[in-house]
C-alpha cells in the first residue's frame, strides 16, 4: 500500500490517528493556508493533520479531482464548516519509495472559508 492509499484510507474512512503517525516521515513539513511559516517535524504535522481531520473530516469532506506525478499528488477537496463551503487543494509529496508523506501543503479558497477555517482550527489547536 502506498502513502497515497494510506492517506485516502485515513481521511475518507478510518480516521485512525496511529496509522497517520506511521504515514509521516520524521522530517515531514506542513504548510498551512493561514500560518506563514512551514511547520517542521512529524509531531507538529501530525497535530495539524489530526486537527484538520477533526474540523473538516467526516461525511461532508470529499475529494473532487486528482493530479499525480512521480513524487506526489494534488488533491482538490470540498468541505463545509458552519455553513461555509470550503474548496481547496492538498499538495502532498512522498519519499522516494512512496511510502511516507514528506511534505503536505494546503491551499484554501474563498476568503470567507479561510477565515472560518483559521478560527475553528485555532480553537481546536488551542485545546491541545
């Protein structure tokens, strides 16, 4: 099973946080649409991705399109928070053998969606 398969299994169904931890490279990097500096290291990437899963995951989350190359994938998604439709992309890079996520960048639109996502993610991260 590739890291992409494991990611899909996590986000679209299992929501198994221990499996997500195993999927992240120790030096993984996360880039948020609202935090200006990259977040580095498995622990912080895990924190952001599990929080995003809590905030946006579930039956309202779906991937709409996918573009791949040898090193990664761009996954267009749609979700809804507090009645605001969120459209975005996950840009995911994998290690050489495709077994671990090394870089995860999220881009979101429109501005109203960014604002609600920023607030709700901030509230959830503050609880940790």
